[in-house]
């Protein structure tokens, strides 16, 4: 219908153009009636043509506006979610996203042109199976969208349709699980760099969430090193500085302008730091380092939560109330400045169970401030793998005056997770104040070597490396 209307509009427009420009030619040749009346006639036709063009484009615009569009991306106060990223909605749970070759990487990473697979798993809290539309977008090193059209970064159609979720077989709340795997060979990515995978509802076309990942070329060689500076951080805590030495490939002609280096602690992308220290004095070698003011805190630790089973036999569980639909579980209390084993390299999405019989439960977190009063009222949150390390009103801690504990509940699936308690320092979330050690702890860093393509003006990733700094 719309196509036919457009063809009719274009036909009429063509006739109008022919009439007007025919008049212009005839006026110039002096073959028409008087100059004044001809000009008036020409102006009338021109006005009519412009009005018709406006009507045509308004109709096209109205037609386009009737198509579904995603709402603006809400800004989330998060340690993990990027400003350009759409956070996971409440009806989507237990998200996992990783590459087959580096399942434990905090930054989802795959090698361009490899046999890697991107694996996306999630649950939709729904009694019926859904359909989803998936596409990818290429990003700059600051995660803004790059100028590359889809045909320049993918050699296949940038759209996949997913359906046929598995219905859960337990007596839990109703949900369907999806296990989606993309082979890089099938996707045929053409360029390295940062990417988002976007998941939209097939029926409405509205985007539900997006997740970041990186494609690297692993060209050249990158060596990472670090040093710990004691008594240099907040309240005398230790900090880590990272150093990099990159032997760059032959095609890099102007390293001073085109190469840059970014450091990431754990998987917290919004806190990534672009190294200010640079040295290009050696031939074919670029050196980078974090200046002291850019150092990362070296005392970060997190609580570990093993909920592989929902029962009182689980050492994490203090109280357990069975229910046909949603068990109620109270965890043993956590204490200020005391957390579990040091951080090990792992995904930022946790490890929820993929069993067809896995259940959900309402988990009650409890935090003991060690005798102090409710100093963090209205600005203390439980954050972790299960909520994208984000401030969420459902996960705000409430003071229990009888138990002298902070409490908050979260809906979790059987599995293993990491979490912490965050205060709000101004607008930013802070997990150091309450959940971290006072001494140097095991830390993991990711170094990313960018190359700004001088021809196409986009950020390639030449190399990604990882570094562990132990006490």
C-alpha cells in the first residue's frame, strides 16, 4: 500500500517538475505569453509543487513514525553498565554472556576470524516462549557508536531471530530459558574493536538489553607489568600501576597519533582508564603506563555466594522456608571490611545453573555494620553479578533495628555469584568502603591496545592481554 502510494506521488512529482521546468525553458525562449502573467503562473505551480512535496514527506514521516522504536536508554548508576548500554530489564534473569575460548574473562573477548563462539544465555519470566531479534553494533573506544555501517563490519546480514526457549521443569515461578550460540565464522565480522550485542522483542521491535564485548586481532606483541604502591591510596591503602610495552606491526606508520592503551580492573568497563604515560622513543615499540594519579585501588575484594543447592545443608544458608513456587532463604550475615577468598578471574555475570530443573528463590542478604548505627540509610545497596553491579531500589538495604542489621532481598537462581555492599559517594557507587580488605589483595587487569585506523577513522583492537598482581 505504502509502496504504491509512493509510486503515485513520484509520478505526480515528475509531472509537476516537467511542467515547471518546461515553463522556465519556454520563458527563456520567449515563446510564452507576457512575462508578468507567465511569472505568476510559474510561481503558482512552484508553490503547489513545494506544498505537494511537503505533504509527501510528511506522509512518509508519519508512516515511518508508526514503526516501533525503542525508548531512550535510561541512565543507570552502575559499576558495570556503560552510558550507551541498555540495562537488563526485570523480566530477564540469569544472563550469561561469554566467548567459548575465554569463558571466565571479565571482558567478553574473542579473536577476530577465529573459531570462537559467542554464547548468550538468559531466562525470561514468562509462561509462554518468546521470540527475539538480535543484532550487533560497532563502537568506538569510548563506547559511542562508530561511523562504520553494518556492511563494513559484518559480511552477513546483521540480524538473527531467536525462538524456542526451554520451559523450566521445576515447581518454581514460570520461566523459559534460552541458550544462543553464535559462531564467529557464521557472523563473519570484518573489523576488530568494541561491540554491543542488542536483544530486542521480535513482536514490538523494542530493544530489551545490550551487552558489551571485544574482538581483538592479536597482532604485534604486548607485555604487561605492574607495581604496587603502598600508603598511596585512600586511608593509606595500596594502589596498583600498570605498564605496557607493545611491539607494533609494520602497518602502523604514526604510532604517536594512532596508538593508545586502556586498562581495565576486573570487568568494570565504566571505570576503564586510558593511560596518559607514553613513550615512543624506541623504534617499532610503544610504551604506556598509568600515572600515579590513575592508579587502581589494590585492596578490592568481594563476597562469594554458593547457592548450588537450596537447602539448610548449604553452609551459606541460615534459614530456609520451602514453598512450591518461591523458597525464602536467609543468608548468614556479612560483616564490614570482611569478605571471602581473594578475587579470581571470572565472568561479571556469575554462574547461574543451566539445569532444566533449576529453581529461583527469594534471597535475604544481611549486612552487619559491627555495632555502628544506620549511617548509610537510603544509600546502601547490595550489588553483584545478579543485578549488573547496579543501584536498584529493590536491592536497597533497610535497617532492621531489632537485629541491628541491614537487609535486602533479591530474586536469584541456583548457582554461584559474587557481590558486595555499595555506598553512594555523591552519585558514584563505592564498594571499597565496606567490602574490601585493608591490605593488598589479588587483582586482575586487562590491557587493551587500540589503533585508530587513519583511513576509515574507527578504533581497531590490535591486542588484549591480562595481568594478575598478587600480594
